C-alpha cells in the first residue's frame, strides 16, 4: 500500500474518507477505527502513524456515525462546583488523562454550588448522549440521580467517601480527616478552639468536616463557642476578617481550624498585619494543600488530598462500567495525608 497513489474516494464531496487515511498510514480501515475508538488495542507506533495521517489529511472521525454503530458516543461528563479552585482542576486533569488515552472526550460543567444548575448541566449532558458522568459530592437533587439511573448511565460521586452511601463514591472521608486535624491540635495541648468555614448549604463535604471537628472536641469534653464558629465565603478576605474578630475577644482561641487553605491563608496574612505570629501566639490549620501553602511563611499545616488520583480512579471506574454493561463502579477510598508544618505548635 505504501507509496501507491491515494485513490479518489471522495465522490465529489471534497471530504477525506476513512480509506484514504488507512492508505496513507499503511494500515487497514479497521485499524484506523480502532486507533480512534479503542486506542488501547492498537500499538503506540501504529496509533501515532494513524493520527499523523489523519492530521495530514485533515480528517476527523464521524462521531455521530460511530455512536450509531456502537451505541456509544465516546463522551463522558464531569460536573464540578467551581472553576475557582485548583483542587477541582487537578481532579479534571486526572480524569482527562485517562479518558484521552481511551479515545473519550470529556465534557465539563460547573454548578457554582447551585443544585438546580448542577441538575440542568446533567440533563444537558444526558441529552448529548454522554456515556458516563462524574459529580462532586452527594448533595444533589434526587431528580439528578433518578435521571442517571433511568437512562442506565453509570456515574460516580467524587471528592467524598461515605461507607453508607447508596452512590459509588471515589474520594476521601471528610469527617475522618477533620477528626484527625483536631487530634493533632489536641496532642499539642490546645483546649480553646475557633473555626472558620465556608458555607454549609448544598455542600455535604463541608458539613461532614465541621461535624468531624465538633464530634472530636465533644469526645474531649470541649466545644466551640457560637461566636467562634464563623461561616462565610470561601475567600481570603473572609478568613482575614474572621481572624480579626476572634483575636479581638478577651478570651481568644489558641487554635483555629479552617475549612480550607484559602481561608487559613487569609487569616495568616491578617495575623502579620496585627503583629501576631503562628505558632507562637496561636496555631492554625487549613485543608487541601494548595501549592502556595508550603511556600507561604509560616508554612501551613494542612491536609493533602491527591485530587489527580481521585480523577484517574473515577475515570477508570467509569470506563469499566461503560465496557461492562450493568456494572456499578466500586467505591474507592483515597486516604488523605496530614502535612504538619510551621503554623501549628504547642498551645501558648
């Protein structure tokens, strides 16, 4: 085949045909199809040759025809709460890396922590025939899960792990993670606590985190006073203003637990402005292990979550569910790791 002139198979339409790509790549038409639809079944060298031939001829596979033939669209969906946080970007990156290797396109939706918007995004993806969907957390309208089940579309819940959940979860135990954070502070002798958290509404992960804090303190015979448990926007500004409020109290806390790194970093910035230092004057913890958290001074004690691994595991589970009809993805727990750094120390 190699070296032969390409046959004119365009029938006057001007469109490149599958046969032309196969001829240029010196493979069969079946191999061209597999390279795009089931790339794992084609060697890297052959796959690269096919892709280069397709690129040279400006040929794009007909997704609609492929979907009709296989009853699959090779499209997966993911709905995340926000585009403003690197943790979800890392999760999507992990999913994309796996889906791409298997010839899948990943559609991305953002709910902005609005359950109805998340439902709308899911319905839009289902209307486009996605083969599977990943969603963050369990806090979604029942209609969303019912729509997935009625259409037999496999799904996973990410960024959370609940052993009693009716949904396949791939993530970590938010409740246990925050109990571990409290345990660390208790071991340093802290008995006076404050908490700064992002909104609890429509966010089962944050509610589990705060419950972990409250329950572990209760086990130790302690509690957080109402005016020391502040809930507000997940911003550095809110962290800063909340810290100032707590430090202005006569009996101020020695340890402050924050719902995420963003809030904790805002508090640390305000501390510098008013002449307080961690861990000499107080201890503070975050959550998520943002890239800046280990570079800020003092470095922030926080919980590290491998969000890329969550994304990779979620994509792998969904691919298996797509390949094996009626297979429900198995739950996977990703263990977080407490990163003890400079911002926590013995109670003053």
